[in-house]
C-alpha cells in the first residue's frame, strides 16, 4: 500500500493524534463526555485533513 503521507509528516500526525486522544481521555474522565472532550473527533478530523492537504 502506498504511503499517504511522507514518513516525517506521518510521525508528526501520529504524535498530534496521540496527544489529542490522551487529552480527550483525561478531560472526559474529569469533566464528562460533554465537556471539552466532545470536540475530540472534530479536532482529529481537522488534523488528518490538514496533514493530507499539506497544511498541517
């Protein structure tokens, strides 16, 4: 399967998503799923979209 992103960009995206997931998990545990964690999926999509278009 061909790469969708160059290795450095893929590694950066992976790191960003890991931080987002960790933060969303912590936020949801403390403030509930309707707190700031509720925006997690939207933010993840934005990160992936930005990386795929070269804007991330």
